[in-house]
C-alpha cells in the first residue's frame, strides 16, 4: 500500500458539482490500481464512508472509474480486509 498523507483530490460528479476527496491510499490488486477515497464536506457522506475507485492513468493525467462489477469489488474489499487484519 502506498500512503498518500492528506492529499485532497477535486473532481466533478455526474451533475457537474465539484466534489473533494482525501486520498487515503492506493492499492494494487491483480496489477490494477485502486484509490481509497474519503469524501470531504459532503452532507450525504456517512461518517467513515470510504469509496474505492479504479485508478486510470493516461500519460500524466489520472482519472477515477466506478467499479460496477460485484466480483471485482468483493476481491478488492477482501484484499483490504486482509491488509487491515495483518496491520493489527
């Protein structure tokens, strides 16, 4: 895991609203990188809610993609849980 301390990412949602996330970490599963993001300043965000999104690189640009596949998401969730268990 790569720790990105206090790095804030700003992007736009589907409705064109500016949203901010704290980049908590980047993990690699099956050679694909995923960003662990904590929503910032969003009323609808539940306390402790962490988003996991696929990280895409295009040259020097980075973008995030939603994970629509349940199997892919479950694989990442299991990996994160294993890492947390090892850290304890």
